[in-house]
């Protein structure tokens, strides 16, 4: 092959390659646009054609109740808020401790609305004794009293578990923080 021909040939190869790369990039961009297009239409997470709407109307309320679940999800939140309430008090971050204590009570009460069979023990063992007493210690901003009241609250959690057929869930003093909250 002559030198001139070789040069022409490599020029053609280069031109074809860059045209293909360009096409590929454009196709890729179209694909991205098409995807975001679909996203906008599906309502940004609110799926108008979703599972709930596909159920018969008279089956929907029961389905929502199922998805809200029972005391197990309530307790996962209660344990989270108990832990963070504890660290709030230990840190002297009393507003944070109070925030957690309030939402702990709210979560428990909402759970009892869904599962009223637990109300009797929840009130007798927890809501009418140890819980408001921890709240008082938080409002008094007294760390010694707070720790004493936590030591009275823990056995109340554990006693309710024992009374409600879950004696293996024994509540201790928290050892690890759940949130990266500081009191600078
Ligand atoms: C009604 C009395 C009652 C009180 C008061 C109570 N619990 Fe519970 N707790 C339960 C019951 C019942 C379960 C099991 C729920 C289930 O599996 O359906 C449970 C389960 C749990 C679980 C396991 C949750 C999971 O992931 O399945 C944790 C953790 C827990 N409780 C923590 C606490 C803490 C901390 C307190 C006190 C601040 C507390 N509980 C107070 C009744 C109670």
C-alpha cells in the first residue's frame, strides 16, 4: 500500500469512529431523557396506578391497616426514641430529651390505637407511672434524677414484655447512640 492510500484509509476510520461515538452519546442522552420523562409521569414516587388503587375499593381499608402493622413497628420506634432520650439527658441536651420523650409517648399511644389489647398493661405498667416520672426529671433538668428514673423505666418496659408473652425482650441502659446529634 502506498503511503498516501494508508493516510486516506486511517482518516476514514477516524471519521467513522467519531461519528459512531457521537451517535452513541446522543442515543445515551435520549435514553436518560426518556427515563426522566417516565419518572415525571409516574408522579415522582406517587404511583397513580399502584397496588392500592388496583385493589377493590372495599379491600383498601384493610390493606392500609395491614401496612400500618401492629405493635412491633411501634416498639422499633419506642426503642429508638428511648435510646436517644437517654443520650439527650446524659448530654444535658434537655430539649432533645424532651422531644424524644414526647414522641415516644405519641408513638406508643398511636400503636395502642391500632392494637387496643395492649392498652391495659401499657397504662398500668408504663404510661401512668415510670413514663411521666422520666418526663418530670427531664423538665427538672436533673441528670441524677433522670438516671434514677431511667432505672425505674427500664424494668417497666421489661415487665410489659413479660406480661405480653415476650419475656425475652429485656431492656437495658443504652450503650450506643443512634443519631449523630451533639450538644456543643
Ligand atoms: C404494652 C406493653 C409494652 C410496653 C410498655 C413496652 N413494650 Fe416493647 N413490646 C411490647 C410487645 C407486645 C412487643 C412485641 C410486639 C410484636 O412482636 O408484635 C414489644 C416489642 C419490643 C421490642 C422488639 C421490637 C421488634 O423489633 O420487634 C423492643 C426493642 C421493645 N419492645 C422495646 C421497648 C422499650 C424500650 C420500652 C420502654 C421504653 C417498651 N418496649 C415498652 C409491649 C410493650
